[in-house]
C-alpha cells in the first residue's frame, strides 16, 4: 500500500509539472493563430510576441525564488497550492483577454506560478520518496512536463482548425490551463505534508504517520523507525547551528558546494540546447526544407517521442544505473548528435527540394530529445532535489531553479533567433563547445552518485551530517554559541546511521557533542 500511495502522491503533485509543460508550450500555437494576430493587431515577428514569451520566463525566475521563502514558512504542500491558484488567475486573464495588457499580465502570472511549481514539486516528491525509487518518483516531474507539451501541441492543433474568424483558435488552448489548476488546487489538500517539513516544524507524531503511510509494506517497521530517527537527528543537528537568510548557502563551504551542484545541473541542462530546439524547431525544419503542415506534424511527433523515452528511463533504469553515468554518456551522445546536425545543415540548400539530408537532419534533432530524455531531462530534477541539505533545501532549490534553469533559459530564448540567423549551422557548435569544455569535465570529476541513498546519507556523502564549521563573522549575533545552546537542540541519536559525532561551532573550532 505504501508504494502505491507514494507513487499516486507523486503523480498527482506532478500535475504542477504538467502545467509547466503546457504553459511553456501553449503559446507556440497561440501566436500562430490568425485570429489572435488580427485581434491584437500584431504580427508573429513583432516585439510584442517576443515580450509575451520573455515575460513568462521572467515571471518564472521570480516565482522560483519566491518558493525558497514560502516552502520554509508554509510548507511544501501550501506552496504547491499557491502555484496552482496563481496559475489559475493567469489562465483566466489570458483566455478572457480584451487587450494585450491582459495577455502580458496573464503570462507573468502563469510564469510566476510555473517557476514556483517547477522547484516545489521535485522537492516535495523527493522528501516523500522511498530512497529505492526516488529517481522514478522525482523523474515523474520531467515526465509530466513532457506530457504537458504533448497536450498543448494537440489542443493547439485542434483549436487551430477553427475558422480564422473564431477566437476559439486561441482562447480554448489558453482556457484549458484552468482545468489542471483547479484539479491541483483542490486535490493537493487531501495529500500529506512532506515528513521532513513536519519534522522541521516539530510535528514528529504526524511525520511518523506520514512515513508509515508512504513507505510501510507490512514488514519494514524497523526500517521506518531507522529512517524516522535519521531524519530527526539530522534536522536537530542542523537546527542547533543554523543561520537565517540566503547568504548562509554561500558562506558554509559544504552548503556552497552542494548549492553549486544543484545550480550546475540546471545550467548544464540548458546548455544541451534542448529548450532552443523546443522553442525554434519549426525554424530549424524550414532550414532543412520542411515547410507547411508537414513542419507542424514533425513538431508534434518530436514533442511525443521525448516523454516516451523519459518514461522508459525512469521506470526501468534511473534507480539502477544511477545519476552520473547517464549524465556523462548523455552529454557525449548529445554532442555527437549536434555535430552531425551542424554537418548536415552546412550542406543543405533550404530552397531546394527535400532530400535524404533533410530527413537525416530531422532524425538527429529527434536523437537529441531522446538522449536528453534518457539523461539530463529527468536527472536534472532528481539530482538537484537530492543534493541540497534540509536547512537550505527550499532556498537552494529555489536559487538553482530560478537562476540555473529559468534565467539561463530566458537568455537562450532571447539570443537564439538572432544567433541561428547569423551563425546558421555554426550555432550548434556553441553547445558542443560548452559541453566538451565545461559540462563533461565537471560531471566526471565532481558530481557524486546518489542512487538509492537516503537524503540524510547524502549529507555524509558530501562530508558531514551537520553544518561543519561556520566562519567567525557569522557568530556576531546570528549563530547560537555552544554555551547558549538549548538542550532541546541536542539530537537524540538512536538510528544506526547517526552514530557519528555532530559538529557544533565554537569560535573557529569544531567541538563534538
């Protein structure tokens, strides 16, 4: 029962990731609608269209950063509820829009909500997951993002068959966003809070009940007790010497290292070029000589094969092969595919009839999304949520998602059309060079394997269970000194994996309790 409930909770919470995929993909068809362009007196290549796309990404940056505050203060579940309600407001503004201002404000709201959900859902699922299937549980976020893209593609395609005199062409796809918003906002309150957040807020009995509901299989009481005490001990150790604010993430060496792992995996994901292909694939198909309805059909197929590959990976592979190896081989595979794509584009004449080279170019773009879905796609969310310690998990994931994902994505969304036009086939080598010089060495030498480890044991993987030694300047009114250390902050060490001494700062030394 525990495993079934755990998976059900993850699938439902990942409705927030579905909104991510749907909201990111829906405007592709909306801005291609003749009725939309005529209604708002604009064109598909106007600055207004660029603003509609950039406001969404900009809103997502701030939404992700906001999650770092609300998740610690109100919990994971309430943060997801906030995201659903904010997205509902944005969807209503867009589908009832009478002017461009309503569209722009609506896109800011939906971007804000998607940024919030994109960091909250992986954290919530990670903290609720059984370590043995955490890769699958958190990987569902990427799966639902892909499904969101698929649904947006075909809802938009179907709505586009309406007459050019009908606003159904664009109002229906935008209105469809309301349905998952209502489902998520209504249902999330029937699911439990993360057991780690419950422990963090001193609701231990409730945390134990949730752990049993999530992980009990009829004969693993001892394992659940061990997990409970491991969580309790780790949180108590960190609470004893914690510091409020965002600066602590960059000041404590161990936390800074782990934050950089989370930010890095998100930045490197964007440098695979996957979002650039997703946003501008139709332009890439035109360069290959594929136009008209055939171009839209190819784009629809492209959006389907990634989620299919992702599903195979998270069900059968991610918790067996781990994180590092797929990232290494995925990077190499994407580089090879992009080099082949560049070589083909360098020999293509877009004004000529379609040739075998045209179809080969499509195949290599498809290869990128398949390889991405077998590596960086799901693992970026899994690894980011795993490597953050409890005391900065909300703020750390907020920073990694807001800066590493959304800000870098905004950059590529802005520069790619110009870069593609100016550099043509050489554009692909920007990603190849980065992956070869930066991504591959860092993943190989610095990323750690985290498969099937508890979140608390990952603390030990990075060196220590608690904070380690804090710098002297943090003790000026911000850090609890050992002499003033409340007895309640001393952890109850009972679990098998918590026998290591717990370091507490005292000046510039580390003492053991």
